[in-house]
């Protein structure tokens, strides 16, 4: 939840995450999770913004069930070449942060150091004007430089599934996702310390 019209919503019930399995909550490592089906579950913000022109910081616990591309946070327009943000699992079981310009030029992806599935993955994803990076379980991947110019049009941001590119659906679990429209690089430790007691 980001507030100010940027909460993530899904009004189609068949595309919402599952919160119960066999009548019981889904629990891993004493945390309650919801489950994406890997087919069409996903959410997007109510409001739009020039996300790629502004800093963006994501705090999440996202766990993949299978080695496939799975969108954590991002957006495509109607054509994949206009990708603007793509924080995702990939087929090598790694978490990446990537940014591309509207002409389809892909920025170097920032790879996290965490490669195992379904471990206690507390993930921080950061994008600003100078770099994209991933921090997973306190270990930071190598920051990479995004392309220039960055996209400027107003769009929603999506979680779990790109509605125009459904091959990137998450097949896995989500404990929490908190979205900041600011660069919180200097506050990662403090913010995580506030999140942990609620899990």
C-alpha cells in the first residue's frame, strides 16, 4: 500500500491472490502469505504517475515456487518494447531490477545475491535517476545504471502480473509489499525494523 491513490487493487475476484489453502491460512516461516497462481493473478495502482522519472523503493517478501519470470513490480505499455520498470524473478531463480527506455533500450539489470527459492527473502528494490539495485536478506546486488532518457508518460504500476504481457506472472507467494515514491536508500535498515514486528 502506498496511499494517495497508489494502493494496489484488483477488482476481478478470479485474478486476486489466494489467502486460504484447505481452509487454513498459508504460512511459511511463521509469516502469513497470499499465493499467486502463476496464470493471471495481479494488482495495479488506481492512479498513474511518471514512475520512471521519479525514485521508487519497494519493500517486499516475495517467494517463487518455480523458476520462471515473475513480476514483483513494474509496467509495460501495450507493446513490450516500452517497458519502463521491471523488478522480477527470472528463470535462473534470481531477483533482478531492470529499467528500459520507451525505445526499448534495456538498462543493465541489477542482480541480487540470493538465488535460492522460498528462503526468508526480504527484498528491497530501488530505482532512481542514477541506478537500480536489489537488496535481498541484507545482501546488496551490484547497482547498475539505467538507460537515458527514462520514460516520461503517466501509467499505473503493476504487481504480480503485467496485464499486457502475462508471461511474467508470479508463481509464488507474497507476505507484504510496501511501495515508496521516494528514494529510501538511506533508510532501508530503519524501515525494515518497523516492518518486522508486524510479520
